[in-house]
């Protein structure tokens, strides 16, 4: 039987996949890749994949006007799992890369694997690290992964009594997904009471707040570190500094992030090694529990007296972290993703350029509050040339030849250079005149 006969039978096995891959390489056939999502993160993933010698046709579902320039956008939503499976069958997709958690939560990895499609991301069982904060803290306790002291509650009365015992100085977290809005850092009894009531009684986030986690409030320095994982190994990505507050000097309301810079100056090699140990512990623990973790594991950490504690896990690339990480990745992304799927990842596959990257998010007027959309974006052609700039689209839409703003975060302007200072200078030089839109707002201190 020729390996190609197996395609589309719905019974492809791992070993047959390996044979198929080898065959393709011999024939020089390139891989057809599908990226799922529509933000700056997916544009950055696609941008890096488009540079792979092994990638042929690149599809995005649903993608954005930026991804439409490097591949083909298909109008299938990220959580339309059956639509995506049908598309993968029609186009003989070799590898699917999941950008957004919406697809992971909907069980895309299990569904694709059932039909024999290779897909990068954790399955539903493994994604519990992100989808249930209660499950994640219980998991960390079982495997000795350092995290804040945590208690889990199903009844508001008991939760309130515990918060009171802590004097209100605690962090109240909804168990389920709340689009990053289900965590309340409290200093006073009244704050904690309000948080518990909002989640468990008023059901601000529906069933996501049926159960809450109450944690001790840690004081320290926050960092985020991601790793490629292959079921038993974790290889870290370059550490990133994320700028979550809306205004310069870390003032103003929290946003989805106003920019990122890598490598993060405050995460030295010793700290990165400690964090790597935690991520490895987590991946091994998941494997031991029969929920092998394959994909990106993103850990939000607090560093207290030089010791890292895990505050939360995410099961996907960060946004806009990915927009500075992938431009710094020296090695080809596709073989890394394949090695994660196949369980043969090595540290040598993941090499980083000795350079810095800065990404400045251009946001709509009013963001993160009520913001305006539909503004014409000018000057997109100018900086997108081959001058060490990338303009990643986050929230845009296209009408004929016109690109308009269509979200809170509109574009991510990323520059790479030998030093952080030069990268920063280059990124800011690309903004305004002509790259701009009415009401555009951005921080002036990213990477400073
Ligand atoms: P999470 O979604 O769990 O990362 O929480 C969102 C933010 O809340 C984090 O980025 C921290 O700033 C803060 N946070 C979460 N848990 C704690 C904790 N146990 N102690 C102090 N701050 C926390
Ligand atoms: N930048 C934060 C995140 O991707 O979750």
C-alpha cells in the first residue's frame, strides 16, 4: 500500500503519518497548513510558517486582512469544529495550528485526531489546565508545582467565610473561562465579598462562577513564560515582557495588552531555568495522569524572593507575545510543531536569534472601554516592506482595497534589531506618517 492511499480514509495512524511525512520529504512535497484564529497572534504564526521551506499552501480560518496577504482566508469560524473538519478533508490539510482557545475549548483537537488529522494544540482533557482553575490548582497540588495557597468552593457562604478568615486580602477566581475577566484581586473584606457575590450569586459569568478558587495574594514580580510541549518535554520560548495597562508608565485600566518586548530583561537565565523546571514538572504530571500535554503551555507566574509560583496556565500562544517571539525564532517553526505532535521535541530544534523585538499595539480610540471601529487604516503598505518591520493585523476588516479598524486592538507593529533600544526605535519610527487611523492610541514606552 502506498502511503498516499491512506489519506482521507479516516484511519490514519501515527506510524503511517510518519511514513507519509518521509515520503513527502523525498518527493519534495510541501505541507498544506491551516491556522485557526483571526488575531495578531495568528498573523504572526502564519508569517513565520510562510517562511518555512516545508510549508506550501497556507490557509487561515477565518483569518484577517493581514493573513489574507500571506495565505488564503476561509470564512469558517474558529469554533465551527465540523466546518473546519470538513474543510481539512476537502483540502487535504497536513497540519492544523490552533491559535485561539475558543477552538480548543470546543474540542477541536480531539475531533481532528479522531479523523486522523495532525493538529497542534492540547486535547480537551489536557486543556483543563486553562478551562478549570480549580482543576489546575488541584493538579499542581498533586504534582508539587509551586502555586499560591488555594481553596475551592461551591457555596458562596463557605467562600465568604474563608475570604473573611484571610481578612479580605485574597484573590477570588471564577473556575471557568470568563475572557480574562473572572479574577478579582482583593485587599479588603468588602472587595472579596463583592467578588464572591458577583461570581456565585449574581452569576456575572454564568456557570463559570458556580465554583470559585480563593488564593492567598502573593506580592512579587509577574512574568509569563511559554513552552513548546510534546507530551513529556517542555522547551521554553524566549521570555516576554507584556504591557497590560492602557497608558504609559503602567497606568490606566487593564487591556488585552498594549505591547510586548523580548527577551524580557527581568527574566535572567537562572530564573528561566527554575521556571522551565516547573513547566517540565507540569508536563510530566499531565503525562502521568494520562492527559499528555502537546502544544503551547503558557504559565503566568509571580516571582517571590526569586522563587516562581504559577498563578495560571493558558493552553495557547500569547497575544501579542507571539508577535515578538516568532520573529526571534531562528529555527523553522513547522518541524517544532510536528515534533510536539509526534512526541520527539528536542531543545536543539528551538533556537533563538541574538536580537531583540518590540511590538507596539495600535488600538482604537476608547479602548479598552467602548471604542470606535470602521476607521480607515492608512499607510499599511509603507512599513510592511523588508526593513525589519512587521505589521500584524489584530482587528481589521477589508472592503475592496480599503482596510478598516474592526476591533479594540487594531494592529501590532513589530520591529527586530540587534538591541532592545534599536528595536524600540525602529518600531516607533514605523508608526504614524503614514501608518495611522483616526483616533489611534498606543503606548510610547513599550520596550523602554
Ligand atoms: P490569572 O488570570 O489567574 O493570571 O490572574 C490575573 C491577574 O491577577 C494576574 O496576572 C495577577 O496580576 C493577579 N493574580 C492572580 N492570582 C494572584 C495571586 N494569587 N496573588 C496575586 N496576584 C494574583
Ligand atoms: N497577552 C496575554 C494573553 O495572551 O493571554
